[in-house]
C-alpha cells in the first residue's frame, strides 16, 4: 500500500513537471505546415502512457530493492543456521496449564550428522501424586490428551522457528511478503499464509547485519478457532551467532502456555571440525567467481552458497556472522588480541592454497568490508 | 505535434532509466584510488593508517557513501575483494 502511494506521488510529480515544461515550450513553437495539431485527448493519452511507464519502472525498482533485501536476509539466516550446527545447548521446556506450572523438562540438544536437532533428556518430569482408581484414570486420560496436544504444539513451533528459506521464498513468490521499517535500524518482514492459510509470521531483522531480533507468529492448531500465538526473542553468542533464547507459546483455547528457554551454548566437540584435510577435495576446478577475487577491482558475489568446499563454507559463515554481529568496539579490540591455535591453523591453510583462499574471500569479502566500513576501519 | 509529444515522452522515460541505472563514474574513480592505495601500501603503512585521522575530503566521501546505500553498495562491491585480500595478507582479517 505504502509502495503504491510512493510510486504514484513521485511519478505524478515528474510527469506533471514535464508536462508543464512541454506546455510552455509549445506556446513559442510554430507548428510546421502539414503537421496535424494533436487534440487535447490524444495529448492526455500520451502523457498517461508515459506516466504509466514511469510508474511501472519505479515500482519495478522498488520491488527489486525488496527482493535484494529479502535475499540478503535469507543468506544471513542460512549462514547463522549453519554456524549454529557447531554448538550444543540446554533446552528447558516449561508447560503451564491455567497459569500453573505442570512440567519442566531439560534436554541437551545438538545437531546430528543428518543436520537435524538431537535431544537427550537430562531431567525427569516431576513425580505424580497417587490418585484413586477412577480419578486416576480420568487424570491419565486428560494427561494423554494434553501430551498429544503438546506434541502437536511442539511440532508447530519447529515449523516456524527457525524460519525456512524455501518457505520464505514460496511466500514471497505468492506475493504474501511485505517489508516495512520497524524502528531505527530494524526492518520487519511480514509473511502471510507462511505455513497455514491465514497465519502470520513476522520477523524483526537488523537492517544492517540482517540478524534476527524477534519473531512473532499468529497461527492455529487444527482450526483457526484453536489459535496459538508465539513470541521468540533472540540473543547473541560471543561469536556473534544469534540463537532463539526464549520462546513463549500461548494456546488460549486450551489455556496452555509453553516456554522454551535455550541456554548454555557451547562448541560441540563431536561436531565436524573444519580441518584442512576435509576442506580440500582431491580434485577441484575453481569457478570463475572464485578466480575474480584474486583480480583486484573486480566485483564479487557476497557469498557462493553451496561451493565445492563445504567445510570452508562453514568457516566463512562463522567469520561473516562474527563480523556482522560484533560491535565496532569488539572488532577494534579483536585486532590486538592473539589468535587461537585453531584460527592460526585455518589462516595458514588459506595462505597455502590460493584456490581455497579465493573461495573463502569470495564469501567473506563483501560482508566483512561492509562491516569494517560501518566501523570506520576502511577505507 | 503528435510525433514530438511521443519523442518527449520517450525522452522522459529514457531520462528515468539513465538516472536509475547510473554507474557513479566519480565513485568508480574513488574506488580505484582506494584499491590502488591498499595494493601499493605495505602492511606497516596500513596498520599505521588506522590510527591516523582522515582528511576532510576523505570524510566527505565517506559521509556521502553512508547517506546513499546504493552508492555504498556499488563502492563496496568494487573495493571489497582487493581490500579484503590485502588485509588478509597483512593479518588484519579475519
């Protein structure tokens, strides 16, 4: 709607100014013999046509800018997700019914080799008080119903968090995505009918780094009557990677509230390490995009997702996320700090192999230099 | 008259297109200068430059880039690879 108004106003002013100029110049022009003076209606049609063309061009350029922004966000989201695969963390799930806490379960979470989150329960649910036979059966049945419902809710949560790039793409393609400012330095992406018809997924994103700040969801279970709302707040690890620290889900129909807290993020020792042997495949053909980095002054793509060095992509993602989400003060301080043994190993590997280095630079150059520009560290 | 009107309308559209697709020739020169500066400087010079104040002209250019995201993107696209390469050589990144 805003887009339409902006487009109309701008184009209208351009067209009308030009029309005035045209009108004034016409007064001093002698019409050559043989030319048929254009009637007012025809002139109006010509200008209407031009107005339409200019409006269309402006709208297209605005649409292009939105698509670029969404694409950058999807890239940042994918990088962040990839970087999170190196971590393990503690998940605490608290379920409350009618305001009363019913269960609290803690699980150790990590990413498995297939990329899915694996969970190991480390705290047992609270012991239940013994009930009479009839009362006990009723309670047991209610508990089963509640458990089924909660399983459905949990599945729903994971369909929205983290947002799926392909679903975002599909929502955008369906014309159900809108981008609007949401305060200083924050953009808001509204995705209508993201998962279910009529639902709404809203993402608050840092305009500069594309880091996720907040997610809100308005959805439902089986029917729109059984509405559920969800609020997700994000926190940052020292490495700059963002993670959903607190998820609050309300199901007013069932008077249930589920709170999921993620904490204690640590590097998972079992996660694959970006070692040199894994990074460099036996045979490789550098792409044109990778070669251009070595050539000064050439344009580079911000990232080359799905390159031939998958583990290197992980390292590059971590570097990009670190730069994008660090404060300028942190970046300045890091310059004077000694590098870890692991970092030195990776740097040495990049120095030894120009092709791997080119692939790495292709991914990190634009976002890193962009951040350094923000922090007055370049040019 | 009819023909002239069409020509005028066409020119207006062309003007829009040329303004929209401008390639910032001055900016290209600035970018080339920055690239040259980074490529020709020694690592020591680059480290020292970090602590030196920027000239008024440099500040003006930086301010201009900050106020125009499209121009900034065009500039960063040009300088990112050579600047990042040099900074990597000088152990200034990652």
